[in-house]
């Protein structure tokens, strides 16, 4: 299997890059955090559903971390990840139970609407959420050890890589399971699936919950890396960003969203370092990918197979 | 054709640059400064004057031989790319030993996000425009300095001025932008007004979203509410749109307007005479103190010549931040016998520093927040100046309006005595 050496090589390259340029550690941790959320979006895309509201779960994960630290004094990094994961999963299942009844533009718009409600709540409940200035997230402890902020950043980078690998393996297994296969089938022909006796809503709810879980875990990593959470995390442009990342990287495989996220963060950082017109460079890079790599960046290394989606 | 001499020169210069960091006590070839401001998006209305002022200040400081003989060299970062991007850039710059000090940031959200990062990376950082009073409320930030001061004295000053010129005020209305800055200002202003005059009633409180563009509905609501006073901390394009739409509908005739950030828009839109405006601090380039300082006059003339406008207060804040950095270096070098100071020594020099700026004197408090005077006045015309000016000015001492460090600022405002406005300097006393 040629994918394994490729993936290993990519991870070694990630680590090597941070040795050459220590400031990349932050950029790449953030890219992985967004990659996790984009992977969640990619799961739904596989089922033919596009969510323009997934930044809400990213924000739920991030704010869950901030609240757990501030209000409950929980500082252990693993406990924080677990709490944020559970909360975003529960939120995903609750919201999912409602929105998976809808398809196409209705699904997209409902997600958008709910995420903007969350955005407004986060901005307006000033006393609780810190309003538009956001909340601070301190440096968590690791299994009782108090790390220096710098040491923790490095730890978090490796933890994010581990999370990326685990999430990749889990989602891969999910795609190959009957539930995952049924998800692709929803995209192809939903009615046939019902006739086969497979509950479509159940299939989609599992997918939605899983995608919310991934986005929430991404959010908690982002909160701990940035050290600050803002309502902007739930804003619709950030949701659009996640869809863009997923499509940019390619949704045919697990690696796509991560490749897309790393690409976008790096182009952004480099372009913003060069000129004030960085928006234009990022835009041109996106157009380039869309025109010349319709399968996404992953199309570079992964040959098209029969039955691939998108 | 490139001559060998040129190549040789560049090679020597490059070698000198490379050798710079190796000899820690020697002066570097350049003093790297990271300057953070908005240069994209609507917020650039403040970010651009800040950035322009930074370029001009660097030019002027370098023309005089730099700081301690070392020229400044800036790396500019656009805050318009979002907080994550701003932190990434900050970390990148901080990781490079050549960047020795940062001037960041314009937005309060960015300052709050950067302050812990500055402590972590131990880089002296100067908050040049952000003013949220939340910044030092919960955590200490030993490497983050804010000579700019905070929202509490800024808006309490307006309440004091208003009570002094309009002691019979009964009904006030508020129209502020819908984000933390707008809500904070509304809270501070109303709390202060009620402390000074408990029977004042807030008849409307409107928070249009940032960049709303049209304010017709809000103007109708304000007209219907019949307030004696309309307070607003709208700014940039928002303020200009509001003034353009409110003027023809007579809003400024029926109510006394208080435009807290009005000075920054006076050159772009015609604000009627008699509107209470100010500069959130002492950064009015035509104030008596500023006019008495030949440096300020020169800076303002150069700014006007280069950019076609007089420097608005965000530009003055940026210029003053450079003086703050310069003062810290001078102090640090005086303290260690003229050797080039480390980042830690610069931060230590900023601690508690008192700095003479282009527009006055600021004092760094123990918690690193700045104590700055507040200048407020009304829009007026003056002979010999083509644009609008500020008349009937008052200059409140920063210390009189600043809540003690560590105290809940809103609770502190509530304890202000009702006769405070009569004890403070009176409008028109600053000339």
C-alpha cells in the first residue's frame, strides 16, 4: 500500500519543518486543528450534504475548553479534550436530530442559521462569554505536570499529530464499515437505501455526530494553541473556510482536509508576510487549485479510482 | 552593470548583519520592530493612519541617527487577517532575535490574545491603540505595556464634560457599535452619568452592527426618543455614515451630540459646530501642549505633506508609542553603561516609566497600564486653520479618572461623588 509511506513521510516532513522554522509549530498545530474540523465537513460531503455551519462545533469545542478551565478549574489537557469532545458530540447529536431531516440547500442554510445564532449568543452574553473580546485560555497541565508555555506548545503539536493519525484511522475504518458505505449510498440514491431497510436518518445522524465530534476536538486544540477564544470562531465565514479546506484538499481520502488546511494556513502566513494584498495571493492560489486540480490537492498523489466521489 | 566594489560592500554588510546577533552586547545593524495594525477591511480607517504614522516616525527617528545610533527597521503585520494569523505572525517575529520589540495592537481582542503570548516569549510589547479595561483586570502581563490607557477614564471624562456644560440633562440616548468596545463604553458612560446625576434617564440604547452602512432606522428611533443628549462611540466609516445621514434629518439640532471618537472623522465629514468630541486620550495634535512642542508641529507638518491630511488621534497614538519605545531604550542604555539592552532590560525600563510624548506626558502604572490625560472639547472653526478644530477644551488629569489597579472599574465608577465634575477643570479652561 503506497499510502502508508506517503502519510509517514508527510508527518516526518511536518515535524522536520518545525525544527527548521520553530514558528511553524503554531501555524501547523492550528492547521491540524482546522484539518480535523474539515475532516468532519468532508464526512458529510461524502453523504452529499454540505454544512455551512460547522464552525459552530469548532467554537463549541473551543468555548467548552475555555469554560471548563475558567469555571470548573479543570486544567488537565486530556480531561479538557475529553470534555470538549463529549460536549460537541452531544451538541452534534441534538442539532443533528433536527437538521438531518433536510437536504441540499435547506440543510446548508439551517446549519448556517444555527451557527449564527451561536455566534450571536457568544457575542452578546458579554458577562458570560466575554463578548467580542473573547475569553482567555491558560496553559493546561499535562497529567499533573505543569509545563512552561513553550514546552506545552510543543507537546500540543505532537498531541495534534497523534489526534490527526487516530482520527484518520478511525474515519477510514468508519468509511469502510457498513454505516460508512451506507453514507455514500445516501448520496447516490436515498430511496433505494430505504427499500433495503437501512434507516437513512440514523445513518446521517451518526455521520453528523461524528463530524461534530471531530470539529469539537479541532476547536479544543485551536483554543489551547491560540490561548484565546473568540465568537468569530463560529462566524459563517469560518464555516465556509472549513468547506473550502475540505474541497481544496480533496474529499476522496482522509488526508485531503489536512493537506488543504496546511496548504491554506501556509499560503496565508507567507502571503501576509509579504504584502498587504495577501487576500489576492490566497485567492489566486485557490483559483489555481480549483482550475488545475479539480480533485483537490490530494489529486496530486492519489490516482483517481473508479467509484471515487467528487 | 554591477561593480565589484558594490558586491564587496554588500558582502561586508551581509557579514556584519550575520555577525550582529552573535555578539550580544554589540549594537545590532538594525533594531527590528514588529508593528501591528489593520491595513485591510473597514478597521483600516484607524489602521492606516497608524501605519502611516509608524512609517513617518521611523523615518524621523532614523534621520536623527536612530535609537542609540541604531536605525529602526519595521516589519508590518496586517491585523485584518484575524486573530489566529496575528498570533502566528507575532510568534514568527518573536522567534527571530532581530525583532527586539513589538508595537501591537490596534484591536482590543488582539491585545488580549497577544498579551499572554508576549509574556510567554518575553518580548516587550506596546499596545498602541487597544483600550479595553479588561486587559489587566484578571491577569498580570509583565511584558505587555499599554501607554495608551483604558476605556474607563476615556468615557468617564465625557460624562464629566457633559455634566459640566449641560447640568440640566435629563434624557440620554446611546448609539454605539455592536461589539465589546461599544457595550463597554455604554456601560461606563451611563454608570458615570448616573453617579454624577442619578435622575438621568436612558431613553434609547442602540447597537447597530459594525459596518452597518445605513442608520436611517436608528435615526428615526433617536428622533422619536427626544433625548437631550446622544452619546456615540461609533468610529471610522460608521461614524462618517451616521453623521452624513443624521445631519440632514436635524438630529444634531434637536439634541446635543457627543461623538467620543469624533476628532478622527473631522477631516472627512462635516460635523456640525458645537458637537462634543475628543481623542480618547491627549492625542490632539493642535492642543496647547502639543502646539508648544516643536517636535509635534514638525511631525504634523510632515504628516500633512506626506499623506495629505493632518494626523488624527490614532496616528498620534502610534507616534507616541515609538517615543515610548525610544525612551525605554534610552533609559535601559543609561542604566547599563551604554551597552545595547536585551529584551528583558527594555521591558524593565518600560516598567513604571514616565514618558514625554508628542502630546503630553504619560505615566506607566504598576500594572503596566498607562495613565494619560483626557482632552475633550466641542467642534469649532478657527482662524488660520483650514479644517475644523476643537474649542472649549478641557484637559483632565489621567490620574483623576483612573480606577485604582485591581479594583472592579464599573463598581469604582459608581462610587464617584456627584460633585466630581465641578471639582475637575472646567470646559474652556485648557487653552
